[in-house]
């Protein structure tokens, strides 16, 4: 089984509509960096969300359950991080993106613990699970000095902010670029560092992790 998988058009338009309506029904979102918001489906609602996702991925992951599932409304791109609280596969369900193309970038570099390049405007009560800094060689496999991301790709993904991101992402290289497509499910191993891009104004989606 590949550890980066695009499940093309596995969701119907009705599935996507149901997910979006479910997200809209959650009235207590949690604040994240900038104006980003996290929506947690709890109780029976959470079980329904998990059930629908599992039905769609069953041919590829027949013996898995979902460990974590959340909805996100993102206006400020998440920087490079890993989600390795549980060492497994995680998935993204694109629901909506506005004013531009949306991408999720997977980097060649990997980690077996949770790291994050934390935004300066994070909420005061936001505490990442682990944060040593993305250039700590004791937590990153595959990092080496030098610029690995071309200016062409940098401008494509980060636009006017590339000048800033270029320095922060020095030593990292892009393994896979997933362009968001509605009705897809995109999955990758939690060992990979990954990030959002600045190529769209806003996007909404689901993030989930398997057990």
C-alpha cells in the first residue's frame, strides 16, 4: 500500500453537501491561528461522519477505524508540521475553496514526533503537542542545507509571501503536491511533514486520522 494516495472522486455531491451542512451545524468552533477555526463533531454526529468516510475508504483500508476527525475553516495557511500523535495514515476531505487553487504539500522530510512551525498570531491558549523547531536534526529525517524548492514553485504556492517562506523552508523539498478537488479524499502517512499554501483566500475541509 502506498503511503500517499489520492482517492479520486469517491464522494458524491450529496456526500459533500452533507459534510458541509454537518460542519455548519456545529455552533462552538475553536479558534486557531489567525481567523482559522476548528469544528469538532461530537457524539452521534461524530460517529456519522466517521461512518461515511470509512464507507468510502473501505476498499483501500478495510480493517481500519478513525481515531480523530475534525472540520477546518482556514483563512491563514498552516505552516509546515507533522501530525504524529498517532503513527498512521491521515486523510483530507476537501469541501470548499475560494479565490484560487488550494494545495496540500507533502515534503520528503519525515518525523516520528509532532512538530510545528507555530504562527506568531496563535491564540494564547494554543499549545502544540510538541515543538522543537523544524530544523532540529534530532526530530527530522532527510533535512540537509540548501534551497530545495524552486522560486517558480515558491511563487505558485506561497505567492507574495514566498520571500518569507523561502528562508523558513530552506533545506526541505516537496515530495508530492495535492491540488484540492471536490469529491476526492487525499491520504498520506503522518510521518511526512506537510503544509498548506497561500494560493487561495479560504478553504474548508475535514482532517481525519486512522487507528
